[in-house]
C-alpha cells in the first residue's frame, strides 16, 4: 500500500499473505511510467513478512498530478498481484488562481444514485493560494437542477495549474451533510486549441462509505 506521499517522501507498507508466509524482500516505487526504484526499509532491513519502507524523492517532478505506484516481492519471489497507486500533486503556489461559473448538461449515468437522471448542472468555483499558504482556499458549488444533489466545498487539499488546465481536490458536503471527497478538472478553451469550449469534470465520492463514487 502507498501510505503517504508528502513533502517529497514516499512511504509504503507491504504484508505477505497466507498460505505460505515469507519475508518481504523488496519494495519499489515509480512515478508515472518511469523506472522502478528501490525503497529503504524503515527498520534498516527487509527481514519480516510485514514491512514499512520510505524514500525521499531526489528530484521534484514538474507541476502536475502524477501517479505514484509501489510494488513488492517476497523471498519466495512472489510479487504483488497489482501495483498500489496514489496521486502526487505537485503545485506551484505562484501559478495564480482559477475561477469559473455556468452550467452544463449532466448525462445519464453520471449521478450513480439516480442513473437515469439527465439535466442541467450549475457550477461555480474559485480557488487560490494565498501568500505563504500550503493549501488553497475558496469555494466550489455543484448543483443538479431537479436531481436532488447540492455539493458545497468545505476544504481544499491542493490545486495544480499547468497551462490551460487546472486540477484541484478537497472535501465538502452534500445537502449540508456528510464528508465527501471531490476532484475537479477544468480546461480554459481560450488558452488551448484542444477544445472549442471550456471543459469541466467533477468526481465526488463518500469518504464515510468506503470512498464509493456518488457522481
């Protein structure tokens, strides 16, 4: 598992499973499609079926949202069935701010609680890094007209702006309740030739219910 990726340090854990439990022999990581690199066992040696490992990144990736994956192998040469991955947001707090508002058509199947729903979605957002702040601040609202869903942000985790594309993530509530994670991607058509109109995508998941996707 990728436990954390913060302040340039990747931390991961691996535990060998039954029926034949062996010691962990190695834990490796990679960023995006880069080469696999070894991680260092937290206790100095890989000598247990349950290990923690960490590594300090020697070079900071360029601003963007990068996938960080880890894998492990035990002394019997069994490898993990699949890589464990998470997202690493590398941001430039001097990249400015983003703001937008309007509406778009929400297609059938997007709102998982009501897959047949299709209709207008009203959107409004503003996100900015203030001086010396580690996380951005602002406000995001997303409302399905007639769909019974009103999402409002409460806290932002990070924002990455690269060219015409912005991605940011945080937590919020639906109809004033719960704890929902969200991630938004927005593209300004005025600064790119890949689209004729602005693009907007939102994903919302329930942090109190196993991160099940809501929208």
